[in-house]
C-alpha cells in the first residue's frame, strides 16, 4: 500500500519550483544584506538533519571589505603557489587569482562554511573515525544547502566556492578561526547583478534506480489531478 500525502499540490509544486529555481550566481550588486535576513538563513540552515543531532556546522560571516580582501589575498597566494608548482603559465595563474579575488571581494557577504568535530564520537579505529568525519561533512553540506535555498527564497543569490578546502591553513590564519573550525567552503551572498545559467541536469534514469517498481499511488494521482501541466514531472 502506498502512503498518501496530505500536502496541497499547489504548495508542493511551489516548493519544488523554488528548489529547482536556485542557481549559482557569481556577480552581485553592492547592497548590504541585513542581520535579520542572515539570522533567518542560519536558523533555516540549523533545521537540517545532522548525524546524532550534533549540528557540526559553523559559519563565519564576513561583511567588511578589509577581511574579505585579506582572505582573498591569502587564498590567492596559496593558489598561485600550487598552480606554479603545477607548471601553469604565470599569466593564466594571475588571471585566475584575480578572478577569485574579485568574486570574494565583490560579494556583499561572504560566509566561511566550517565544521567541527568537537562533539562527534571518538573511535579507536581509523575507519569509524573517517565515517564520523564524513557524517560531519554531510551534515554541514545539508545545512548549507538549506542556507542556499533559504537565501533563494528571500530573493538573494549565492554561490558555493570550494577554494578553502585547498588552503585550510591560509584561511585559518587570515581569519583567526576558533580552534577546531575546519574550513569546508565559502558561500558568497547578495543581490544578483546578473542571472545564472541553467546548468544541465542528468535525466532521472541516469541517477535513480528503483529496486522494485513502486505502485501508482495516492501521491502520484494527487499531483496529476492537481497540476498536470506544471512541468514538474520527469521527462
Ligand atoms: C561542493 C561544491 C563546490 C563548488 N565550488 C565552486 C567553485 O569553487 N567556484 C564556482 O564558481 N562554483 C562552485 N560550485 C558551484 C557549481 O559550479 C554549481 O553548483 C554547478 O555548476 C551547478 O550550477 P547551479 O548551482 O547554478 O545549479 C560548487 C558547488 C559545490 C556543491
């Protein structure tokens, strides 16, 4: 027997549309984002599930130009050193460092996404320790996706940047991070200066397999009756 949903089809469709409408935006207008909005985003982030409910995510909010510049320079120096060792051409490296600097300093708000293992379980063996670490990464990513979607719902644009993962010590020093905060990424946030691109997604069949065929259910028929032409069903 298939479970039935009590959700209003229009409400569900609006939620799906909101989720699917998020895009990574890399250019921002200069208007600041208010503390009240930011606090709402972090409360929604913290509504995410987390392993053992340990809530390992930590966020450092950077709004002032000097700190953004210091962070961008520290990360840029490390990027240039790494790319130099890779043998990349100096002008290509300089261009990429400058682009990264502009992205970071050009966003009204930059959020450093971190995790902490302070409250995770400790095991004597490496395998379970790694699983705990991965659960902290997963939990932090889930919270941060909530933040991205909350921002999108507020009419704000975001982009996740992975760069801090490649230079955690430089980030730690530039920002004088609390002990135990492990940098995972940066989120830039603000009003969009330009629209995003529709990045293609794989078709459903490429990433979902049903171990057995589910029956046609109440939820499916509600959707079909509610809004058959809303474009939300699989192609
Ligand atoms: C873990 C992770 C790391 C990412 N790192 C970067 C990055 O360093 N720079 C960037 O411009 N976008 C980055 N992105 C954004 C992806 O490029 C983007 O999500 C993807 O192309 C799909 O586009 P969309 O977000 O607009 O749907 C990252 C996204 C994730 C989830």
